[in-house]
C-alpha cells in the first residue's frame, strides 16, 4: 500500500498498465456541479484489487476500493 500511496500522491494521472481511466459509462463521475474523469488503479501483483479515484486539482479522491475485480468492469 505504500507504493500505491506514493504513486497516487505523486503521479495519479500517469497512464500505465495498472493505472488508467475507466471507459464507457464508468468513465466519469459527477460531484456537485462538476464532472471528473474516473481512474482505476490496480495495487496488487495479480491485479485483482482495484481502487477507483478521481482528481480535482492537486487532490486525489478515493471513490471506491475493491478487494477483488468489481462486477461493473467484468
């Protein structure tokens, strides 16, 4: 989790094989009157866990944390 913390606090919007924007209907999230791009980060070696987040300025908001592959993206 320390590596995930370091990545998300320094380079949350860098696209990698384990960090990328979600697609289609999951690609955005609306908070208040703003719409944000929703990202997914895979913090585990097997890639089953997922963290969904969005970025507003310099702040990373963790939206959902899944300990296994979420049904929405299967």
